[in-house]
C-alpha cells in the first residue's frame, strides 16, 4: 500500500515547468523498466476505456507485482546487511537434558522417566556434573511436591493439629527452596537447561504461583483498587457460572431439529449482564471477615484464570498455595520497557506505580524506550536500542517488557542487534530474559481486516468521485486529485502506513523470516481472554468485530490467545524453533488487552467501567512474577 501511494504520486508528478517536448511519459518509462503495463489515470476517469474499474486497484496490483519480483533482491539485501553465524540448515542450540528426553520414548511431562533416561544416558554432551545435578534437582522437586501435597491435604481437611500442619508446611517450604537452588545450579551448568520438559514445567508452575502471590500481596496490602477489581471479577464469574448452567440446561432440552450452536460462546448485553451481576464485597471486607490463605488463593484462581484445566492444576498444586516469596534483597537488573501502538514513549506512564514498587522492593531500575505511535519496526527498534545503551551505562544486565506491538518492536531490536555490528552484539550479552504482555508479534486479524476495508473504502471513494466528475470542472478535479496525491505521498501518511505494516501478515512474515534471536533467554508471557464482565465499554465494538471477523472469541479484544505466545506461529524456520524452546508460557487470564493501562485511557472510561473497576487491574502482576521467577532460578542475580 505504501508503494501504491508512491507510484500514484510519481505518475502524477507535476511537469508544468517543462516544455511540452521535454515532458516525460512516466507510464511508458515505468513500463520500460518493469516489463509490464502501468495504468493511466485518464483511462479510469469517466469516459475512459476502463471507467467502470478502479484506478487505485490497478495501481495496487502493479505494486504487488513489483514487490513479488523484488523478493529475491530483498532476501539478498537482508542476507548482506545482517551478520549470520548460522545458516538455516544448522542445528539449533539444544540442552543435553532435552536431547536425552528425545531419545527413544518421549519423556515429555514425565519427570520420573526423564530422571531414568538421564541416569542411563551415554550422551557425550551430557557431563557427569550436569547429570548428577539435574537428577538431584528432579528428586528434590518430587520430594518437595510430596511434602507439599501432604501439607495441603491436612490443611484443607483440618485433620491435624495446628502444630502438625505448621510443621508440615515448614518442611515443604524448606524442600521447595532446596529444589529452587538445585534448578538454579543446573541452569548455571547448562544455560539451555530450561528447554527440558521437567525444568520448563517446574518453571511454569513457579511463574503461575508467583502470579497468584503477587495478587495475594496486592489484596493483603490493599494496593491501588485491586480489592474492588477482584470483587468485580468474582461477581462477574458467579453470574457467568449461572448463565453457563442455564445455557447447558437449555441446550439439553433442545430437540434434534434445533439450530446448531455457534462456535462462539453466547454473549449477553451489558444491560442484562449488569442487571444480573451480583454485588460482591468478599475481597473488600477481607480484613474483617479474615478468610484463610487457602480460601483467598482458591478465589484468586477462580476469578483470575480462564482455562478450567489450568485452574484445576493450580488448585491442586501445593506450590501455589504455599505463597512462597523470594528472599529479601536487591537484584542486579534493569527493565527495558517498550509499550504498544499508542504510547508517549519515554514520557509514558504505563504501569508507573508497578515500576516504582519493583524499584523500592528489589532495586530494579526501569528505562522507558522512546518508541512512537504507529511507526515502523525499525524506527521503534532503534529507540529500544537507545534504552538498552542506558542499561549498559548503568552496568547492569537487563530484560525487556514488551506490551502489544511493543513485543514485536522489542524482538526486532534484539534481532537487529544480534545480527549487527560487534558493538551491538556485545551490548546484547546483557539480555537475560523477556516478558511479552498480550503480544501482537504474530500480528492481529484486526490488521488484515482493516487492510481489506481500507482498500474497499478507497475504491468506494473513487467511484463516488467518478459519479460527480460531470458536475465539476477539470481544473477542480485536478486540484482534488493533486491534493489526494500529496496527502498519500506525505511523510506522515507514509510513516502511518509503515507502522500499520507491523499488524499485517506480510509485515510479520518479513520480520520473523529474517529474525535472529538469542537461544538462552527464557520468555514469559501474559495472554488473556475477555468475557462480558471484563470488557470495558470502549472495547466492546472492537471485541465484537474481532469475534465476528475470526469466528472465535478466544481473544483479548485485539489479539487471539493462540497468537499471543512467545514464538512465531505462522513462520516455520530455525529461529522459530529457537524461540519456541525459549517460550516458558503462562496461564491464560480473564482480562482485556488494556490491562496494563489506567489513567492513559481514563478519557474513554465510563461509569460502568468505574463500577466494574475495568481499568483498576493489578498492575504488579505484569512485572513482579516475571522478575521473581527469573531471580528464583538464577537468571537474575542478587
């Protein structure tokens, strides 16, 4: 689309200063260079031979043909401009522990089998020290789980004395701490050890448990309006359960001639839902009602997480219920913050209170990248690189937090630095971990559909102009067309289109095709599915549009849950495999895409949003669990 606008401007270049004999026929000139026909605007005006067809469509097709022919050149350009230590056919860096798991029967998810395979393995890459330490770590995890399950069973049934329950809890806590230390030692011996299924599973359990701990601490300390927000989640969840039960009963009564159900869940109008939504004060009054920690954790899991299977696993996991914090102390770490499409860059205020609290508690500085609204990958990546230079000046390792389109910008910055100059590659050595919030790095269906709609709108406008052509003078028509050409060729419009490419499949495909990322950097994610009670009014139309366009409502209003992962979904190559191994995952939450925002979107907040605390989401959960889980396993040093 950018090229189409440039072509239109080039073909309509003003040549009034030239004598008639010296004027260039731009169409003939381009046809000579390109080898295929170039449309003339006169042929598409009223009275022209192609008057019923769209001139913009014709130019757009020419632009697509040019880009198609330019693919070999673009590939060669990308190859020459970037340093590559590996070719596509080279094997990816793998942990010996992962390689052992893949031998014979897969040990995926079976820690006992993984332990046996490690003990019996004769793999040359698996050193004796790594073998011994990893077996010890697996045994400690299993032992801690046994102790934790014993404590949790007794605590729930209240079958033992307070002293007995406290003793069992202390034993489980001590065992888990030893397991953390053993895993950190494994990661010291093998920087890719997190690829092993048993390690990745334990990491994921810790990330989810620290997510619950972050919410618990916010509720306990009455941070911001988190109690009000959690009460709204609880009330909405209860009403949804009532609706779900009624829907199931109604479905059971349907005859065989009933219409089949749609692939999307039934959504209720805001009026009916608000009318049925109960007023809950469970968390607001927790200081007076004094529910037990087990009860609070149970409610947090039910209110906060979306998938029933993930909720079941967390409910049964003693690690979640123990609410284990990391030891007190400061971390040697800096956060690089890269926000989404709409941002004030360095002056932004997204999650500023959460960043202030992580600074006070852990001594972690935050540097905001001066990214801009709707700008290209490369522009925003350069601003993120400037922020990384700030972290290097502080002399601290760093990790980046990408939000929405900021995820793609951050990953682009990492890729360009990893394939750039020796100085850039040296700076990248300080990168320790990634956090992707509601990632749009795989694009969004909004981008694809908006692109189609934009083309249709331009063509409809062109048809409207043709209809009125007979009522206006040629001079007026030329002035209007000249103004449109100047607008489409303006720097602001070209920057906008360049930024919009990041949301389109073509832009994402080009980004992931050339990307080169570090293989030893674990990636945590937060992804979400919104529901009636978690949808701000400002996102209702956007959400409904995405649901109807895609046929699925498993999204956060802007990105589908299966796209908001830490690796490429639609591009399969060597780098994609590396990123998939780095993706540590995260349980799906019940929230919306604007979860990290509050006062930044206050101008669109409504009274209903205020009642439901739609933008009072716990901000700490976007940052603290990620930092703490990396510190727990030694990725971030104290």
